[in-house]
């Protein structure tokens, strides 16, 4: 169902998915006087804890999905792996923004690569893989090193195998459980960058400044803005992002992850049709956070000013930090200029995103130094095991 009239404060926003992205959207929505209902298979979730109602049922329970949709005024998703049928059931009842198409493309790496290629967007060479022979052929065309990635259900580097010699083909194919996959050429990147932008119901397009990102074990580790890249590269990245959002007719927030090669070429890595971990610092550093921007877009309201008030950096807090007990929060809370965000997750598993720190400083590099140092204090001063 589509309807371009604005959905005003007092209305209820529905969120499919209930993790930290939903939590931060719910907080932004509540601040502006909206009510929030979330839907996911879990209970007492990061988003559910700060919402008016938490619906807990499997995503494929379409009766439960429709009952949820009937209680809200507009629906968005915070999690890419919501089944397309679930999203479509919602879209039949209320405006679903972004739509089902953006979700379907983002949840399948092969569709995503074909979409990029069809729109003339630059990417690393790739080959579809549905059996070992195709993997071997793919290695011959893409070359080594290459990364084998499952086409669906991957996140935070899960379902990925680095292949450095053709002899590893069989073991890699086994390691990803013979799942349909994409083989992509390894990119010797100089930097990883992301662009987050919002697009309104009227086509208004508002990008944030670029974020420069570092990863550890394939998981985002730190982000900082503004990124130290030439203005022409930044403009090009924003243009590519606009092409993606227009071609997919996205109403909402979308992130494009890029590689920047040493010789100055931008390559698109992947897209996320929702706020992104690299934009969490917008909550503390920008006039309008990526979550408020998502709310505004989904509600058909004018988009906010995306300007950053100060250079900033963000460091993720993974479950590993809890290895020896609760981290010593006081040690970072006493630092000026550091903000602590925790997502209310009860179980701290290694690699699980539990929260993040943000620092504001005179330069992005200084903010990055501060946020890393602050996190180090949490590491160094853990309480004894409970
Ligand atoms: N082709 C590549 N060449 C070099 N490094 C890569 C390549 N693909 C992925 N990586 C590295 O692994 C990281 C995670 O990869 P990717 O973004 O594809 O994974 P993901 O599991 O979808 O993660 P997320 O959704 O958390 O971003 C990248 O940010 C990059 O650091
Ligand atoms: Mg990624």
C-alpha cells in the first residue's frame, strides 16, 4: 500500500527486526512523539525494550505479521534477512519503506552484483558459484586471491572464505556448506569508505559526509568522519549512492560500502537499505542522526540537515570485551568527549555487537585516537571474572 501523505507524530511506526538499529530508530521516533511496534522472533530485544509493543513470532508466521502490520501506520526494516514474503505481507497492508525490491537485492550478493553491473557501477570481478566446477572456473576468470561468499545470509564476515591458491577450492566449497555463492576478486584496497544517505518520498536526497572504516576479523571496528579523501572521490561516491537509491526507488536510509584502491578507483562492495553501523556516530555528531533521518523519510516528512557539527569517530564494543566480566564503564565515562552506547543485549558472545563508543574532537584522526584509547581502557581494566 502506498500513500505519500505525511505520517505525523503520534502515529505508530512498525519495525521488522529488533536489534540495535531498531533500538536507535525507536529512540529517535519516541523523541519525536511517535509510538513504536517491533516484530521479530525474539523477546526482550534491544528494540523491544524501548518500544511500545514487541510482537514475537517467526517471520514466516504471516498471520502474525499481518496482525502486527494492522497496528501501525508505516513499516520499515532494520534487518536485511527479513524474508521477502514477510515484507510483501506488510507492504500489502501499510506503506513499507524502503520497499521489497531493495530488500531482495540487498539480501542476495548475486542479485546485488548484477544490479551494480546493470547500472554501470564499478565492482571487483565476480562469478556466480553453485557447484565446485563453477568455483574452479570462477577462479580461472576472477583470479587469486579471491573471496568466496555465500549469496545469502552473510553478515559480519560470516560465510566468507579467502582463497589464496586454486588448490583450496574444494576445502572452501566445503567450508561454506555447498551454499549458492559468489566468488569475488580480492581488492587490495587503500581504504574502506561508506556513504549513508536518505531519500524522501519526493525524491529529496541528503547524504552524510563519507565515513572511513576499518574492519577486524571482517567485522566493522572503527568509523570516522570526515574521511581523508579528495573531494572528487567523495563526490563520486555520493553520486554512485544516488544512482543506487534512485534505481531502487528507496524511500528511507541506505548505505553503500566502498573500497578505494591505491590507484584511486572506487569499487562498490555492498549495500544496506537501512542505517549502518558506520553511521552510528551521527547520533552524537550530526544535526540529524541517521535514525531520525530514517524516521523522517519513512514518515514522508522533510529530511533533516545531515551536517556533522564536529569531526567524530566510533569504535564498536564486541562481546569479547566481556570475557573477564563486566567492562569497567566508569573508566570511559570519566573521559570528556566520549559517549557510551549499549544495546541492552543480555548475552555477550565473542564477535557480537554489544555497543559502541563515540568521540568528538578537532579532527577525525584525533577522534579515532581517542575512541580507540577509551576502548583500550575497557580492555585493560576489566573486572575480575564473576
Ligand atoms: N573482495 C574483497 N576484497 C578485500 N576485502 C574484502 C572483500 N570482500 C570483503 N572484504 C573484507 O571483509 C569485510 C566484510 O565483507 P562484506 O562487507 O562483504 O561482509 P558482510 O558479511 O556482509 O559484512 P557486513 O554486512 O557486516 O558489512 C569488508 O568490509 C572487507 O574488509
Ligand atoms: Mg559489509
